[in-house]
C-alpha cells in the first residue's frame, strides 16, 4: 500500500470546488489518470501483502512466541513453544501438567490477539486503497471535496470498527490467562506486563473514552 498515493488523492479531493457539475480538467484530470494507474498497482501489491500476512500467521502458529515485549525491562529471552513449553534463555522450565495447560491457554489467547491485529493492519491498508478509489470516483463525478472526505471516513469506520471491537473483546481473556499463568508459574511473572488499563484503553488511543475512528 502506498500512503502517499492515498494522501495525494484525498488532497486533490479537498481542492475540488463545491459545484457538482464541475469535473476535473487539465492538469487535475491528468493527475487523476496517473492516480488511477497507481491504484491498480497498489491493488496488486495488496494481494501480495495479503499472501505474506497469511503465511506469517501460519508460521506463528508453528513457531515459538517471544515474551520480550517490554524493551524497558532487561529480561532474559523468553518464549512459548507450540507444545506449551516456557523457554528462558533457550532452556525449558519444568512444569506440571496443570501449569503446561495454562501456558498453552495463554499462548492461544496471544495468537488470537496477534491474528486479529494482523487482520486489522491488512484491512487498514485495504481501506486506504478503497478510500483513494472512492475519492477518485467522486472527483471524476465532480463531487464536493468535503462530501468525499465524509464518505471516505464513514466507509473506513464501518469496516475497521467491528474488527477493532473483536480484538478488544479478546483482551480480557488474554489478561485473565496471563494472570492465571503468572500466579501458577513464578518464572513467567516478570513477563506478565499486561494490566487492566490495556483492556480499558483498547480502541481508545486518545484516552478520552471514545473510539478512535
């Protein structure tokens, strides 16, 4: 996905007059033609990116998951294997069957959250292309730039908000699984950095209690 392409289209849209009978001409029309070609190329790149992300998700399910997410903490490298082993500096931590079940439960919750995050990132890129295409279509029809911007924003919100909501519904389960594992396996405790604020703030990057869309 080419962010400058999307920005360029939306910028052109913002410059369009309110007169609905006035379609772009001259230099603007030529620029829009080039943008249309760029959108075609971006769509092809999106398909390649989709395949790469799908492959990454498959690998993640088969590979170890790193627990070193907090760069501020100088902790030994820790991973969870697909078999439910906790590895610290490459060495397996002895666990009871009950503890191993908790490790696997935590890994499963992590995979769900990471998978949703990947899907949101992919859809976000797709929304960008769709937004540029909608803006291009509106400009060619002589649509008001403000109307185009409003329409594009509503489309993005409609597509992304349900996906973010789904991810956020996973957060309590991830926190619960983390807390259960930390209580049962002391070696894991330093890596249990998630807290209730991560659940409460999901979808609220501005910290004002409202969805950031």
